[in-house]
């Protein structure tokens, strides 16, 4: 399988070869080399608000397909565990519930709320039992305010993936965010997950695709900052309207910032507006399809539908139309890769370099 190379000098570099968006071999390879080695948003503390509450889910359903469960223990600590019984592979928790221990409904194997094996009927004669692998596997859990994240392989720390974002927005009251399920929405996009991400990673298209958003932002002042595993697009508001009231401790104090657009490799977007936070998750489903989830957390409801954070559904549909057409275009015999705008496409260049790095590792 050929390796990808993206020149570190954006002025010399060409975009990633189109085979990445069309080849099933790269789609499958990305499961373990990219997604299993990264951090993923898995919900928030409100879903396990009391001791004994359990929230089962499938991590990146239809792609990684890993059954997990988040549980708040009797000591108040939150754990992320494999939701697969170590006896015969049955799911342990079927739906959100409150419990005092984990018991498999197939043959009665029991575990504590932190995943430790407790008991098993009819196993007296089994030798060298129980062993360490009879416990439920415990995954790392990273908490930021109410938000929860995990990583399957935990090769790189969450601090390296998200540290710059946490520092930059450290003044933001993350613990006061309220998840609004009525404002959350899933979109099914007929394009490779990476095409959707790279569209997000540049504001270059805003004047051409997003008329209303372009009226809220000063495109001339739009800028991108690149970090190790994440990057930031700063949306500067026009005439100081509908902008953050920044504290003096903020690095951006004195600027008219209408939106912070943070992206964390490979597939998470954290869009901060004066009204709250929109978390966007790009979840691969097929080589030419993905599901994009908009998860809405409100801080100040009176500011909803104002400024750069208004009309997000319209912006999404405009983006969706573009990437659907790009997915068709990249099958052309006459197009394999393009070049980058040095000023406007630093984020996309950064993304492609990370893909190449993780795949070639």
C-alpha cells in the first residue's frame, strides 16, 4: 500500500491523493491507525448524574463499533468500561439505568461499578480463575467541564490532543453549559468523512458558500492558528456586534471575536459562540458516507440565533451540498490532487499532514 506524503512547506505542498477518499483499504486502515489512536467525545456528566447511573453506547457506530458504558460509581467517580462480558461476549448494560453492580443477563457474571470481577455461578472447578482479563477492560477517561472523552489505545495523551484549546478557552464556564437535546441534530452526508473535515478547516469558502455567515464575519481578519493535534479558526465579528465579552486574562482580550472554531484531530469540532457551544462530530460510516452530529450546549439562551452562531442548520446544508459534489468530483480521471492557498488553507494542510503521519506510522 503506497504511503502518503504532504510537504511540510505549504507553498510547495499538494493535497492528499484522492485515493484516500475513494479507497476502502484506506478507510479500513484509518480505523486502527487514526481513530483507535485518537480521543473521542462520548457524552457528558449529566448522562450519569447520580451514583450508580450507567450510560451504554457504541463508540463510532458502523465504524469502530466498540460497545462501551460510562458509569458513575458509588464513590462518585466516573468510569468508562468495555460493555462486553468477559465470559461469552454478551452486552452487560442494554440501556441507560441505575444499578449497584453490573450483572450479565446471559449467565450471571457480576462486576463492580469500576469493572472488577466479583462472582460467577458454576465456575468452582475452573483453574486459574479469576484472572486479570476477567475484569471488564477500563478505558481512559478525560473530563473537560461536563464533557467526557475516551481513547481506545490511549497512545497519545488527551492533553496533547486538546491542551491548546483548553488553555485558550480556560475562562469559559464549561460547567455551566446545558445540553439541549431539542437543538441537537444528525446529518447524513454522502461524502467521505475527511472531505467534510477539510471543508470545515478553511474559511476560504465562506464568501462563496455562506452568504449569511459572511455578513456576520470580517473575512479579511479571519485567521487560522495551527497546533500539534488541533487548530483554531478565529472568526472576527463586523462592527463588534454579537461578540464575546472577553476577560482581561484572555489572550484575545480587546478583539471582536464572534466565534472560536476549534478542530481536534481527527473528527471533532468545538464551535464556541456567545450563546454557547456546538460540538460537531464527524463519524465515518462508509468510504463515501458519514454522519455529522451537532450537539448543542447553551450558556445564554437570550443570545441564540445571533451573530456567527445563528442559522447553523442552514450553514450545515450549504456545506453538505458542497462536499457531496466534491465526493463526485474526486472520482474524475483528471484530478488526483490540488494545491493549497498559503494564506487560507493552513488548517486543511495540517489535517492532511496528520492523516499521512498516522497512516504511515
